[in-house]
C-alpha cells in the first residue's frame, strides 16, 4: 500500500470536482495500467492520474497542485526511459487527450498540442507534403522529445526538433499562461529548447515545416563479422556526408525482416539504416559507398513516402519491456570505440538489446551554442546502448552488462549526454552540463519554478 499525503488527497478531491478531464485515483481499476510508462522497469506510484482535456485543465491542475503544495510530473508519450514523467506520490498530469495538430500549409508551420505523438504530427503534415524533424519511432511523445532537443532523420538538413520550434505555449508553475519564442520570454524559450523540461507544461508547440514527400531510405543487413568494416566506412562517409544524409548503424540480433534469408533471423548482425531527404538521383549516387563493400545479407533501399519511413522502426520498440539504456557522445569515432562496439556485436547483453550509433553534424552544428540549452551540438557521434529484456528478473544482469560496456566507452566519450537518452541512473540532467549552461538552466528553474512544483531531472 502506498501512502498518499493528506495535502495530495485534498488536491485530488478538488480536482475531481473541477477538472473537465478525468482524475484516476489508485483505487480506480484504470489506474494500474494508467500509471505505466513505456519502460516496464519503471514501477512508480503517483498519487493520482490527472488526465487533462485541454490547456485550461492543465492550468487548473497546476493551480490546485500548487495551492496544496503537491508536486507534479507531466507525461506526453511516456517514452522517457528513465521514467521522468512519473514519480511516487506526485500528481501525474497526463496530456494523452491533447493530441491535435493543425497545419498551416501556406505558412509552412504546425501547431501541435502538448500530448501529441510523432505519429500524429507526421500524418497531419504528410497530407500537406510537409515534414519536420521527429523521432525515429512514431509512438514517441512530441513533448519530452522536443524539450530534450530531438534528433531524427531530418536533423542534418533541417536541424533538431528545437531548431524548428517557432514558439511554445506554456502553463507556468503558478498556473499562468505564457508564450515563449525568440521575441517573447526569450530566456524561457532558451530553456525549453534542450533543457529537458521542468520549467512549465507546454500545452502547444509551434513547428516550422519543410516541403518533403519522399525519401530514399532503407536497410542494409550484414553479418556481425562485418561490424568493424561497416562502422569504419560509416565514420569515413559521415565526415564529408551531405546534409541530406542521416544514418544509424544498429548492432542487433536480426529481426525477421521479409527481405532477409530466414536462416539469419536471430543471428548477430549490423544493420545500416540510411535516409536521404534530398533529390533522389543525387541520393542514389551519394549512398553508393555505403552499399558496395562487404557481403550484405540483404539490402532494401528505395524511394518511399517519408511518413512511411517514419513508421518503419515502430515494430522494434514495443512498450512493456524492461529497458536499461546508456548514452555516450563522442567528438570522433576512434578505432578503439569501433573495436569495442564491433566486439559487442557478438556479445549483446540479451537477444533484444541493441546498440545504435548515430551521427550529428550538418544543420545541428550550425546553430550557435548559446542559442539553446541543448549541449551536444558539436559532438560528431552518439552511441545508445539499449539494454532490453522482457523479464524483470534479468534486469540486474542486464544493467551490469550494459554498464560494463559503457564504462569501457567512457574514456573515449565527451562529458555530456543527450538528455533524451539519459537513463535511470544518470541523475539530474544539469549535473552533466558545463558550468555556464548548468548555471543558466538552474537560474531559469529557480525563476520559473521557485517552489519546486515540477519533479524533473
Ligand atoms: C522507442 C524510442 C525511440 C526514441 N527515439 C528517439 C529519437 O529518435 N530521437 C530522440 O531525440 N529521442 C528519442 N527517444 C527518446 C525520447 O525522445 C525521450 O525519451 C523523450 O523524453 C520522450 O518524450 P515523451 O513525451 O514520450 O516522454 P515522457 O516520458 O512523457 O516525458 C519525458 C519528459 O519530458 C517531460 N514532458 C513531456 N511532455 C511535456 C510537456 N508537454 N511539457 C512539459 N514537460 C513535458 C516529462 O515531464 C518528462 O520529464 C526515443 C525513445 C524511445 C523509447
């Protein structure tokens, strides 16, 4: 039995009377599923779920929580692997009913409600032949993704999600609404772009959109014995790659892809996931060096609607598994790092675990460091160690093995990490920032949330 403070009970009573949306208490049969997040390893017990219908509801929830001194968390897609959207004893403000997306074709912009998923945005913008940088898996929430920077297939051409953010509508810790942009509440806008939350609840994001219908994209699967060559080729290619290109190297056990010989299902492989968002003929030529070496087991690359590519990896990331992730950023991809990753290819912690290597650069690196709170613009590459198991009892061993590989990587890594991929034991996100940035974000949190209403990393 989890005890709930009497002040929280009073707040829940008041909300139950006044909220347009739904308040779910622990005794509500929907609560036990509703408190869950994507990562099943997170097992926390909020005081109640406050499912808001609209921004007015969000403001009401904040005011009532503040009046009763009850801490809150906010949840959009619930995909944060560290479970930053749910905390024991806090009110969980759930935005899952606030998923509307309004596209203005002429202005090439979209207004997106704070609880939308990338799926919602990608479908709505695709209808107008437009797109913006979103997550690689379409069930990821726009909210947490954007506040942590937001890396995706289009980032090297069009920037991170935060670089396309034109404005945000925010409910502040005192329940007031504020609009943040480069001209309104500019310091708040700085913090929202990569500061990973804790400054208010964003009820609407306004994004710049870009004309894009088709991409040239697909997968090349090679045996894990070719991991070293694949990573080296990718590294060398990435150093001069055009901004239209974005690639992710995935070390995994082969999923049952329809174009892969069945004898390879479940075997250790390295998959090059490649996306070209420019002119297709130029893409065919540009991607050639990534295709012509080694002995691929299968290659499946071709033109397809961007929105289809955006949904391509969804099946690889179902909710409800136990996850333990670590993230490392590197300036350059040294031979030592390549050799560590290549040997890990034959020794992944579980058959569900993966390693993702991605590059930054291009438009990401063009934005001035001081313009946004995102701290890793100058990193060349980042590695995500994605530890996964369906079984809770395997979690301690999974952690140990992911951690061991991470410890081997850290001598070659930069001090920072990408907030979006921070794990359960990465602590407060500002702890890994340079002193000036940490101080700037710290003062912002002090100014916008002086009483610590938002539980944040
Ligand atoms: C399968 C998968 C794929 C991913 N792919 C990518 C990727 O390609 N690129 C990338 O950058 N990241 C990626 N991520 C990481 C992801 O962006 C982060 O975990 C992000 O925090 C998830 O956002 P969310 O809204 O789904 O999560 P939540 O758990 O709901 O929220 C995460 C944090 O943001 C806060 N928050 C959420 N919405 C709001 C809001 N509207 N206002 C204020 N605070 C808010 C929450 O309180 C919490 O602190 C991926 C994660 C998963 C699980």
